């Protein structure tokens, strides 16, 4: 009991001690020279106005840099803006604009490296090459930032939020547009990406490689050049995200390449050329997603094994499913397919005859894409019907044995 | 009638020779950054410091977003190729012969697919980069052994 009391006392004391030594300072101009010298303040308030800075280096531990009246740091297209290497850093309420663009180095508006327990909150980044760049960081919060790029050409654009070799990063409620990749993670593990809106990026809204154990929840990825691509990773959860309006010949709502043991649930795929494209991905659980108005709802290649696809809804897609193999090692059950024409005599809500989601025409398209020109023609209806009556070309084992009779909309 | 015949003969002669001009040299088609897709990893090819190319024995061009993708692809599929190209890091957008190039693996120079690999035309270029960034320089065979580990 006494021990517990002591602990509580200690907890109460800690903030008191740390606040008592807090030293604050308000900077009006010569920001650069202030940070070039020995920084003593724990909290630096920056007053409104524009500051022209170059490679501002912050190395003091536990420093808070807070903007009052929305100050602007401008690098005049020459260099990086803020380079921090400080644990427990806070950067809040500052606008960063006009970093340099370079082929050799990745200029970033806010670069934080080798640090832990940092917070980057409510900043705005405009016209920058890379916006927020974390390398070798952990336990860090990136929240409420607005990243407004102006990328037009691929080589002259960087990523919005770029993580390299990080652990336990919380990326929350950011808005990212017109960068190369909106959110990019490489070797970033155990992180949570929640409630972000990434749109109109040149390449991918979200892109990650080698980033195990991350969770992506309630994000929106729309109108990106190539949608979302994720690769070479295990143990990923993607829950309740929106993948909208990713159109183009090589554009995917969600592209999986070598993703294993992962869960994709409660997501909504709308108006994408391909909703989910999966290659070399094993043991996926794809459940309770809604696919509406896509060209192909899913393309699952033959090298994907032991996937389970259940309780998904497929409405108004040109093709529900395409594959390049005559065999399938994935399980489909309890999905709703709007093209299903079966009956339910038992009245248990489950169709009595299996549904085969791969149509003969989608097999034809895989082999000769030019055949697309006869889409929706009478000939196609005939061959699809013939195939339905006696399947010969579509994968024998690929069928939904228990298709649902009624749709539902989880994501609405 | 005669006109048609001449046209026909013209086509017969012209088409094969034209396709030969484009097809027989083993030269690659250029990479269209921002629209082409990597043959190996399916990503859109964006960074013109790292693109690489394989031309197969039928003169078809296969494009890759990074040299490591090219190396992995060769290992996995063992294709019949005529020539291989990588991009000279010091001249973005310029393709050079992969087998006579030199490669730096340095954590300070990150490449698209996570191998920290950049290519240089000469050994001294690679050495220069190594001196300023650290890391290790390989030739083509060395690189293949290194990435196979």
C-alpha cells in the first residue's frame, strides 16, 4: 500500500520537476543564428512572419518549437529546412515551404533522425521535395499535418511522409496531396497509420516495403496515379480504408506483391481499374470488403495460396474476378455477387448452386487484351452463358459454394 | 492495278527492313519514367537515377525500376537475354552496359528497392562515391554474388 502511494507521489512529482526548470523564449527574427548558437530554452515560441532559413539544425533534447500566428519557414528552393536529431522533440503549428530539389540528396522540409519520442503536430508543408522524413526514429507521433505538394514531374518529386528504418510510429489524421508517394514506409515496423487522407499523388497514395506488423485503419486513398502498392511484407492489417478513383492502365486500388499472413477487412473499393491485385501473396484473409463500380474487382494470380475470401460484396463491377491460372488454391465462400443468378429454395439466404466468379470472357481478356473491344456485346453473353452451363476454360476449383443472396454494405 | 502491285511490293520490302532497323540491334527502348511498370516488382518506374533494362534474345525490352530488381529477375526466371543496361547514377536517364559497370552498396545512398545500390560507369566514379559515402564497390559478378547472399 505504502509502496503504491509512493509511486503515485512520484508520478505527481515528475511533471512538477520538469516544468519548474522550463525555460521559454520567443524568437522574432534571426532564427538561424539562434539555433546556430547554444540553445538553452526548452520551449521556443516563433512569432508570425516569414523566416528564410537553411538547414536549420536542432540538436537540443526535449525542445519544443511552437509557432504562434502561423510562422513560415522558407528555404527559398535551396536546401532542407529543419534537420532535427533530438529526443522528445515537439514541432507544432509551423508552415514549411520551398525546399530545394536535388538528384543526389533527398531534401526534406522536416527531417528527424536517430530520435525517439518526438511529436510533429499541426504543421503545414508546401511546395517541398520530401515533406516529413523520419529515419531511425521510434515512438514518434506525426499528427494533423497538411502536406500540399505541387509535383508535376516524377523525377522532381519526393514523398509526403517518408519513414525509413523506424519503429512504433503513429501517423494520424494527416492530409497529403500531390507528392510522389503520399505515405512511404521502408523498414518501418509496428506502426499505426490511422485516419489519413492521401490523394492526387503522382504515384502511390500509400506504398510500403519490408514493413512488418503495421496497421492501416480508416484512411482514404483516392485519385492517386497508381493507387496503393504494398510489397514484401508480412503481418499487415488493413481495416476500414477507402480506395477510390484510381484509374489508369497500371493503376490499382490495392496492389499486393509478396504480402503474407495479412488481413484486409471492412474496406471499400470504388471506381478503380482493379480493386485488389494480388501476386505471390499467401494466407490472405480478405473479408467484409465492398467492391463497387470497379473494372476488375479482384485479380488474384495463380501464385497466391491459401487465401480466404469471405463475406465480401461485389456490386456493379465489369469483372468480378480474374486469374491467370487454371487452378486456384484459395477459398471463396459467403460472398455476395450481384451477377449471381442462382436460387435459394431453403430460404437460408445462401444460394443453392455455386457461383463461378471468373467468366470466360475475363479469361479471354487475360490472354488477349485487345478482345476488350467486344465487351458487353451479344457474342460475349453467349460464350459466358455457354461456359456457365458447361465449364471448360475457367478454373474448375474456383467457385463460391455458398454465395449470399442479398447484399449488404459494411462500409457505408 | 499496276499501282497496287507496286505498293504491295514496296510494303513487302519496306516492312521487314524497317522492323530490322528498330529490332535487330539489341538496343533498348527508352524507359518512360512515370508510366512504365517494373517487370519484376510491378511498381511504376519513377526515379531516373536507378532504372534498368534487359533486352531478351528476341529483342524485346524489359524495364525495371532498380538494378536490384533486374538482378532478382535474372535469378528467378533465368531468361535468355541479349544485353543488360543500368542507369549511370551521375547521369540520370542515361543507360550504360550493366556488365561493364561498377556498383556501390552504401546505406547512405538509398535505392528504390531497399538494397542501397547505385551504378556507375567507371570504377573511379564508384570509388569517388564510396569515399564520400562509405560502403563497398562491386563489379557485375561481385554484385550478383553479393545480392544472392
